[in-house]
C-alpha cells in the first residue's frame, strides 16, 4: 500500500503495482442521485468509517452488464484467456483508476496525462479490463524519460447508460453515459495536478465505442476545455447505433415491457417510476440498450451519424490536435459476427447487392477481389476487409477532413500490426479491432512474438511523443494526404501518392466518383452495411 496526501482530496491509499509505479483504483468522480439521473461531479472523496484515508488500493465496481461479459469480449477480439480479475458491478460505477510514477507523487513538476475511454458497443466493458492494463506502457514511458499518468474512466453502460424516454426526459434523460464521460474528464482537470499530472496537457484516447464517444466531445461546442489533444482509435459515429427520440421512446417501452411492466395506455412518467424502482439485478437479464440519441444536448442533429456530417463539423477551438486511428482490419468484428451466422453464398449475395446499387459494381468488387469463385472463408475475409474500408477508413478520413479551416490539426494513423493470437480468424494475418490499443498498453507483452516487438515499440514511442507535444508526422490535408503506418518493423510515413494508391484510397475515390459528397455514406450504408445487416440468406 502506498499512502499519498492529495492537496485537495486528502490522504489516499494506492497499490504498488510494479517498482516505481503506483495505482489508485476506482476513485469515484461523480454520484448518481437516482437511477437514470444525471451524474453529479464530486469535489471530495466519500469518508470511510474508522479510517483517516480513502482506500483506493482495490478495484471497485464497473457498470452492470452481462455476467459472461469478459469471456465474450475476449472471444470477439480474439485475445488470449486473461488472468482472473473479477470486478464487481454496480450503478455506483462512475470511477477513475489512476496509474502514476511513484517519484511523481513527491515532486511539484507536472507530467502529461493520458485519459482512456474504453469501448464495448456502449453495452459492456471496463477500463480495468486485464487487456487494458497500462503497466507496460507506463513502465516504458519512465524508461524512455517520458513519464506520464494514465487514467481510465468508467461510465454507465447499456440500459443504465443509454435508455431514454423523451416523454419522461426529466426522469430518463438521453445519453447518460456520454455525460458521465464529460464528468470524468472534468474531474481529471480539477484533481489530476494533485497526483503530479498537468491538467493543461491531457490527451484523451478512446477505443471503438469510446472513440465514437470522443468524437462527440471533440466536436460538440463547449467553452471550457476538456483536454488538449485526442486519439480517436477504431471508432466513429458510423459504427454505433444512433437513434431518434421517437425510436428511443419505442425502445424504452419495449424494455419496460420486457421487465414485466405494463406500458399500454399509461403515462411514460408512471412507467419510468416503476423502472426506477426495480431491483438492479433485473437489468442484467434483459437485452442491453446501447444507442446514442440524436436531437439531444450532446448530439443536436439527426444526421450526426453520417460521414458527410463529420466532414462538415468543426472541432472545438480548444482542441489543439487529433489523431484519427483506423486499423487495417477493423472489420474483424464483422468477420466474427458473420462467422457465427454461417450464411451461405456470401460472395454471390454481396456481388448482387453491388450490381443492384452501384453504377460500376465490378470496379468496387475488384478492389476487394471479391469473386463467386472464392470459398466461403475467403469471401468472409474479403467482405470483412470491405467493412474495414467502408466502415472505418472512410469515417477516419471524414473526421480528418473536419479540421480543414480550423485551428485543430488532424493526423491519420493506420495501424497495421497483425493480431498474433489464435482464433476463428487466420492467426497473425490481420490488424484486428481493439488490438491497436491493447498492443499500445502492453498487457500481453510477455507473450508477444519477437517479430512484432520492433513495430509495437516504435508505435508506443510515437504515442508517447505525441503526449509530449511532438507531431506524429505531417497533418492530414485533403490536397496533400498523409498517414503514419505502424507495421511489424516500425512506423512508416505515407505521403499523398502512397496513400491514394492504396486499396483504401482507391475505395475513397470510387465512392466520391459514384455518389459525390454522399459517396462515403452510400458505399457504407447502402452497400456494405446493407449486406451485414441483412438477416435473410437470400436478401439480394
């Protein structure tokens, strides 16, 4: 146990997790007055009976979610089985875990902060998940004389975080999980200096759904700065479910009915009061509702989840720069979902959809090398690549385009270090979804194949340099595009000619030629996602 005297929060006990590294676990940053209510920022720590310090040496609860959430998440990301790290679940989950160099707690100088918002489709996950363990990253940062403080933010998930009734909005407001994240970031700005962090040099990093959330915070107009820089990794508005208020009301009524509450003919407020009064365990047994609500405070426009909207929106003036990251095989998540469906004739169905919806279908099919001569496994791999290009790469460059004419610089990062673990996907072939942040943090470093180490180390150094103010390559410009490409051998810089000559660049050019400014959205929503969302094997 390590006892630290915080100048505002008072004595806090943390845990020594390695020589020179202390972790303060599950510190509450906000309280929730009532189920579904907006969180309230904490300005002091709860007092603990019989103790003169706050004990942050053990993990506290994360948000309520499925009981087998850890096993499912490992399966869908194709990671090795993790050491046992059980974590309780509760509505009292608005907490941060802070990893700090021990020497920093005894000095007045301030070091950069990396604040992490985890993914999980807004329905599952925790910043304390084993494969998000930042120990290796923090140890390397000290070794390379670039020490930093790492903070993970937990927020409400599923129904507790995103269920909403517009007809009872004072009781069940929209996007609670997003508002929780804002409180977590505000808490960091207020109190991280007492741990040796620089509140004016915070880099926020979001992964998957956390990245989509970060995109909201980057662009929603806000006078006060939440952080200095951001890293949006493997996620955007296009990959998540974004629903209108009417759709949320319908979901609210469906959820209430599934909880055994009579809905028909009753005022929404009465239904909401009954949902609020239910035992907490009831929510674990029902389908998790994880969708942003448009036409709301943080997401004011109904077309927010389009790439065209992303291209036209501008980052906050306080955002100095943003790294927009996309793995070269983010569609691994689509691969694994499609693999479970065992849908036959994949290539034929995909080809028929393209022929029905595109002016030059063969041109796009050839870019992905999709052919009815392929085996089902080959077709699945190629369609998942199509999902990567249309559902992750095109949104990534759309977010880069948003900074044109603004004070914010954007940097494109294409992560291309393959996932080395066995599973349904070919082992060691693809840079899969989530592997970008997991390799960065280093939880599986002791199992990492030697041939990947040079690339992972160079990638980690690039991120640490970014936290310390060094630009990760040249800023992205539409007329002079550029990107950083972490590979197994190191980080390669791509210039405009190299980037547009890649398959992804050709897909972007095809989409614009096909449908102009709406082309990115059309290729994703009306072609690739149309295939992925089709449940009938003969939809075409």
